[in-house]
């Protein structure tokens, strides 16, 4: 099953931290996709986090305006 993952990474030259989203069947596959996309600079992956799916069709039946 393919899932979405957030990849948090750091540019090893500037120290800046960034985040990108990838789709894959596992965190290992996502790291490979990251390396394929960002091959031209030195980045260190800090974390790979699965993004949970939100089922928009199921809720408690109340709109946001009624929750106040």
C-alpha cells in the first residue's frame, strides 16, 4: 500500500532545514526517492514521518460552526 511521508532534511552546507512530501510503500523507498530528487546537494535526512490519512466522509455529523 502506498502512503504519504513527510521527509525532514537539513542542507549540510547552509544548515537550513526543509520538508518535502513523498509517496512510497515504505520509509526506505521514500528515502531513495528523496536521494534521487535531491542528488545535486548534500542533504541529511533528519526524519521520515508517515502522514496519516484523514477520512473526510466520516465525522460526527456536526459542522465546524456548531462546535463553538
